[in-house]
C-alpha cells in the first residue's frame, strides 16, 4: 500500500526518476527475499550482486 506522500512524489516523476525509483523498489524486494531464503536455511543460494542501499532510499 502506498502512502499519500509517496503517491504524490511518484505522480510528479519523469521517466528517468520513475525508472530509478522502481529499480530501487525491485532491488530492495529482491534483497529481502534473498535474505528470507537464507534465514529459512536454503543451502547454496545463488550469488547476487546488488549494491548497498543508496542514500535517501528509505525516503520513498
């Protein structure tokens, strides 16, 4: 569910800003799923290359 502040920010984004926003959302979700798999005990998870969170990423 999107907060109203997030909706307003997204509503005014241009194509490049939207692309960057969605990429950050995807990476954050992928990382969360990967870490959940590790916690559940899956062995030999595939290696991933996702950069650490970018500054201001938690502000979406």
